[in-house]
C-alpha cells in the first residue's frame, strides 16, 4: 500500500511538461500581442481617415451655406438635380487625394422634420412640394470622403426673408400722415452702395455713391395701396403723403423710380407711389420672425422707464453707445458694424396719446444692422448714422427726426402705423407718423446694405448632427 502512495506522490518528470505548457501559453500571448500591435497602425490610419472625412464634410457644410446665403431664392436650387449643390468637389487649392465633398438640400416636408427645424411642415403636410420653400428653412446634408471613408453631417439652414421695401422711406401702415417742417431732407430711392473705405468702422470715413446699375431702384416714398380710413374726406395713402410736398423744393427732395415709367428716375409726386409689397400683413410677418429668431433679445421700454441711447458728445460717432432708462438699466449697447451687423429690438407699450418715445438717441451714434422700435416713437435728438434697416412700428407710433438732429440712413427706413383711429375720429388733428424737422435727414435706399443685413444677420445654421 505504501509503495503505491509513494508512486502517486513521485513528481519526477513534471518539469518538462509544465515548461512546454508555459512556453506554449507564452507563444500564444506573444502571437496575440504581435497581431494587436500590427493592427495599431491600421486602427490609427482608419481613425485619421474618419476625422479627416468629417472635417471635409464640415467644409462642405460651410461651402453650401455660403452659396445659400448668396441666393435669395432657394426654389431654383431645390428644383435642380434634386437639390444637389456639389458632388465630388475638392477643397480649394487641393487635389482629390486630400478629400472631396458633396452637398445637397431638401425642403422640410418629410415626416419628423418639425423636430429638426422647430417649424411646421413646409406645405402643411408630409410630402408637400419638394421644390418650393415657403418658410425659409431647408435641410442641408454634406458628405466628406477621404481615403475611402465617408462621413455625413446634417444641419438646418434658416433665414428670415426681408420684405420687399418699396421705397427709401416706406409707410406700409394704415396711416401715412407726415410733415416736413423745412426742406432739409431727402428721401432718395435710387440705389446707393459704399464706394471707398467700406471696411472702415468709422461711418464718416466711408463714401457712398450711386450703383452703376439702377435695376434695384425704389420709389422715393412708398405706401400701401388704398385709402386712409381716418382722412375726411377719404383720400388715398399716396395723395395723403403728397399733401406734405407743398413746395417745389420739398418735391425735388423726394427722388426715385418713376411710377409711370419705372426705368426712369423722377422727383416729386410721381415717385410717391403705392407698392403691393408694402402692407401691414407683410410687415407683421417679418417682425414676428425677427422677434422669435434665436439671436434676438427684445428690450422693454416703458412710459415710466423709456430707453435712451447716448453716444459721444463730441468727436467721432460710436457704435457702442450707453443704453439707459432711468430705472436701473445702464449698459453698453453694441449697434454693430458692416462686418458684424446687429439686430436691436426695443418694444414699448400702448400709449393712445401718441406721445410715448420708445427710443431717444442723443449725441453721435452710428450702427449697422436692423433697428426696430415697436409700440413707441423713435426720436433722434442727436446725430445718427446707420447702414441697414430702421423700422418704427406698432400702435400710435412716429419716426421723429427732431429739431437740431442729423440723420443719415443707407438701406431702408420704415414707419408702420398699425391703428388708424388715433384721436378716435376722422376729424382729428393728425398725429404724424413721420415728422421731419431736423437740421438734416438723408434717407437713401441701398440694396447693398439690405443684402449685407440679410447675409450676415438673418441666416442661421442649427441642429448640427453627424449621421
């Protein structure tokens, strides 16, 4: 019995099998490690290709966005080749080996699109017209390819369309009572553009001239078609404005497209004209879109605490004046430049006496972009220079260019009164919707300034995602 036990416990000869087994295990591990290390370059190369492909796709997004910004009508793009904007396009200055991109847009008319755009389906139902954009939103998909790897990025591109302002001074509202107490004004619908020093942030250093091609010329003063309800006897909006041109000098200061011969320029009565694009519904739609735009901050001005912008007392004009209201607000307000225009939106409150100034400007101020004063007057008491669009809109409002002030606006100026019964009857003393009593008022239409605002301010990309 003991001999058998000793035989079982005898460990002679075990070392060799164990060594061979360990060697086998180590060989397997070594082979695995060698295989893995051999794959690392491939993994790194694949990751590099994925990253580069994504960057190329981002370049495609930026390229397509720039094209859409320059195109006022996206319907033509949607209808051409199914919305394909680019296919196999190389990066500027590089060969295809550095990657290619493709870009395509489609209308937001598919199931699930409202979750992307934040808007109802374009056309109101799934499968609406794919070639007709009516809500200023499209879905852009760009793909980038590098080293055989393709990545896709999808974004929503939105714009707020600017209304077709009919004149240098547009009065689309239900009242167009205006008064020029002197002849120190001009409302010029000819198309102006910046000629020299256009990148200079100092307005005074830039020079402006007439565009060589006057195809975009507008009326000197545009109104909506029809008759003004609060006039007694009732007369057309056009005739109401023309009543203010009660001297030959005043008539010569209103310049623009001739309504009887639109290819010609004229002065006086024949460049005061109704324009179908100038109506309260169009203006309200535009204002609603501005107020809801993601970059918009609406500032409240009240009768107890009216907003005041104060610029430099002497010297150069400033685009960063101080905003105060006498009730605690005291901040620097950025009014923008041509390179970086701003949207400044002030909202007042209802004042049936028509005496509430929603925004008063003092001293030397300049800006670029869109300035909106809603339910309150704009009263310029100092010197104001602006590139872009100035809108005074709402109930019981006026654009007041006050005595002693100097105002120059290149772009479009709008005074939009939305209620007609100021004073409560047709025999009222007029509450002027436009009052020109300044030392100088120069309102000059500029398609260039409006396009600048459209391209740099009213286009946005959102819902950026990688597919």
